[in-house]
């Protein structure tokens, strides 16, 4: 028998810059060209964003080949859309020396990142996020992918962007429900990493909701710093990165049980309340924090009601199939206090007795908190 050893060189260390400003889209294309000299550009956006001024602001008079995803949103986040985009890029004779620009929310960003990761074995992607979810969360961290008919993000790969450009002015055209729901990820960042940031959000919510430039820039910077620090310490989600899933275990289950009728942020808000109930049951405290959260979610007009047709059994079934479940039971990220995640023996996600989780779900369904 012959044995051949293949030595894989370590992945080169990579880094990228996130530029945050207000109303600077008209200068972004020239910045991209400077960053990626000689690359042919291909733009991916969706039908709603194509109707706003943002596309024109970004491209000016340049005729960049493009693909406009239609319909917008999760319905298009599948492999068929990926195939259509790849074939469109081939028709435009784009080679490995091209780069993809994603202008849009998390849906566009996830699809475009995935396309860039697989096109001709990988081309750079530039993320230009335009929603509160994308600016706080999805454009940073390199998770990309699309859904199968069975589950979310079933096709997926890590693909770090070459750069991220956050123009907070793009948020001005976002629908109110989407805008508010996306802010739940900012609240999550305060909870897991920075109590002062949570206080800032409480004190400045009015300005944020009025979409004032300064607070929008402030939260964009804070969100990116918090997410970048976590992702930088654990890019492939072996351990610490899981803290970004705070509130998401039960949140995702409720989102999925609602057939994605609930917006992600609303489902996560309910999941954050669930985590708080579990924390209280485990003697970790959090009673005062619960009042703060209820007030904040109320001010965002986010209903914490679980739709009547969703049962405790359904939620338990779904969490037992959680991607990160061990022996059909998920691990929970919990807070030791506001701004600090519980870490035991170096682990950031913890086993919680089924009985406690069941009790928490009962309380959640009855809104008895
Ligand atoms: N990769 C990650 O780490 C990560 C993290 C969080 C969420 N996600 C994914 O992100 C997706 C959700 O993203 P989303 O909440 O941004 O939703 P989205 O991208 O579907 O956008 C929501 C709606 O707002 C519209 N829109 C976007 N920007 C606009 C603007 N500036 N003005 C007017 N309309 C605008 C879109 O056309 C769409 O109809 C999900 O698929 C989720 O799985 C990924
Ligand atoms: Zn989320």
C-alpha cells in the first residue's frame, strides 16, 4: 500500500474593514474599485431596493451588470436563485477576476455571499447592508447560505467579505416593522456584551426610531464592534461565537413553528424573554432586566404573544432538532448578568433540565411573567 500525505497550509489570516457613515453611497463604488483594482463587478440586489434611490446613489452612471432578486425576501433564498445568478454571471462572461457586490438586507447578503463563495471556486464579495438586521448582524461574520425546502440555511458556507460599507441613510426607506424588529439584534448585543450599550439603547430609542443620523451611526459602530470581537475570537463557531445565539434557541423554534410568519426579531424577542425566565429559574437573577426588556420591546411595538396555534410540544420538538443539540437537547446561552454571558468550564452554552425549559415555555405561552 502506498500512502500519500497531503499537507494543507494554514488558511492565511484574513481581515476586512467595515466603513460606517451617513449618505456616502455615491463614493462607495470608487472605494471598491480602489480596493479591488481591475476586478469586473457584478451587483446583486432585490426588487424593492432596486426601486429606491440607493441603487442609483451607489452606481451613478456606471453600467454595472446586475441581478435583481424577485420576489424580495426569504421566498427567494434558495438554490434556484443561486443557479439563476451563477448562470447570469456566466452569460456576462465573468471570470475568476470578478467581484460581487451585495446591496440589500440579510437575504441579499446571504445569497450574494454564497454565490461569491462558489462562483468559479470563489470570488470576493462586498457587503452593503441596508436593513437593521444586516447592518447589525448578517453583513459581518461571514456566514452565508440559502435554504432548502426542508430547513433554513441548509446550503451554507463561511465567506468573509472583502469589505463592508454601512450607509445608515439607507435605513430611512425601510418599512417600520422591519426596522424595529431588526433592532432586537442590537438589544441582544447589549445583553451579551455591554450593559452600557443596553442603557444607551433605552435612553436613545426615540432618536433611533426617528432614524436620526447620530444614534444610527452610534449603534452601527457598537453592533459591528461587538459582533467583530466575538467572531474574531471564534470565526467557525466552535464555542464563544454561540453567544450570538442568545435568545435564538427558543426564538428560532417559534419562528419556524409560525411558518416564518413572525419576523425573526419578534421571535428572538420572545426567545430572549424565555432565556430570562430560565435564568431566573436557575437562580441567575434577571428580574429587573425582564422589566427593562418588556418596556423596550413594547416601545418597539413588538408583540410578545406566541400565536395561538403554536403549542409547547411543537416548540419542544423543534428545539430538540436544533443544529447544536447534543443527544436531542439543545444547549442554552444564559446571562450571568446584563452584559455578561455565563461561562462555565470555558463553555458558553449550557445544558438546562428539560423540566425547567418546559416550565419556562408554559410561562411564556401564558405570558405569565
Ligand atoms: N448571515 C448571517 O449571519 C445572518 C444573520 C442574521 C440574519 N440572516 C439572514 O438574513 C435574512 C433576513 O434579513 P433581513 O431581515 O435584512 O430581511 P430582507 O433582506 O429580506 O429584507 C427585508 C425587506 O426589506 C426590504 N429592504 C431591504 N432594505 C431596504 C431599504 N433600505 N429600504 C426599503 N426596503 C428595504 C427587502 O426588499 C425586503 O422586502 C434571513 O434570511 C436570515 O437568515 C443572516
Ligand atoms: Zn438573529
